[in-house]
């Protein structure tokens, strides 16, 4: 987890310059929410094999309750792991998403690779 912590250093909400917004507090709120979220199994897991590699996408979603971010309704964490065909890890990408879209029915994958 130490490798992903510094990525939050540049996280600042897009608010007017005159607004006083506690970025360090926001970072802690988001980090605390993400750690709790990542302790559970992913909400969705999709694996795809092609182009000489194996891609695995894991997603976690939660309400943004407890995060003081303007209009935030949901928070999501997306992790893409890439492996060679022998299963050796090649890379990992992690994305944090915050949206004002309210949670609807439980999300389902749009498609499932065969």
C-alpha cells in the first residue's frame, strides 16, 4: 500500500480559488474510505485474455458518505493488473473515481469477456 499513498498528494478538488478547502483533511477522508473499501473483495472482477497478455480489472464502489467533497455521491476504485500469458505480473494501474451520480441499483458489469 505504500506505493499508492503518494498518489494522493496531488489530489485537490476543483473548487474556486477563493474557496478555503482543507485538502489534507480531504486526502485523509478519501484514504480512510479507500482502505476500508479495499479490505473487502472487489464488487466486480473481469478477466480478459488477448494480445499476448492477461488483463484483470477489479472495481470497488461505495457511497461518498463521510467525504467532504462538493457534490460527491459515490467513490470508486479501479485496479487493472496486467500479466503475461504465464501469469507473471507486468504492471498495475490504479484509478480513484469520485462522482456526483447517486447510487442506483447495484452496479453490474456491462459485458463479460468469454
